[in-house]
């Protein structure tokens, strides 16, 4: 009987501690905006978002012609899927990524050049 009593106390304390940690970590991540990226797609997009963004002449023309806007490009960096099979992740000094996403309810692919100090949106294929 003593073992069952100790097991009950252990499980009660464990459950209280788990609830405390769940609330603590949820509150901490909401306040600071921290997100945990462990998968390659998430890590690549987070790295791209952390650098200053520049547009190529082709993308600048598309923005000027109102085919796309800067929020469409930002949406690729938040919700896009990196196509690692088509991307050149080993090139130096800049890596080339193809990010799949949607524009105007249609599929599109954004070509991005990821350098050490900046990111360049090169082309958009719809």
C-alpha cells in the first residue's frame, strides 16, 4: 500500500509540474515571439527572414506593374515550402533557393539568392 501511495504523490507532483511548465513556456514564447525551428524548411526560411531583402530588376518591375507586391514576397518567406531538390544549397558565396507558394490563389515559385549579408528576390514563376 505504501508503494501505491508514493506513486500517487509522484504522479500528482509530475502532473502539476507539467501544467506549470506548459503555461510558463507558452507565455514566454508569446511575449518574445520566439519560435523553435528544427526542420530544414523552417530553418532556411527563418535565416532568409533575418537578413535585409533586396529585389532584382525583374521583381521590381513586377511590383511596379502591380502584378505582385511586397506582402506577396513576405508571404513566401513565412508560409512557403523550400524545394531543396531544385535549389543549389552548396554554391558559394550565395545559395539559390526555390520557394513554392501561392499568389492570387495560384501556385508560384520564388527564386531567391541567399548571401551572407543579404537576400535577393531574383525571379517569380507563376
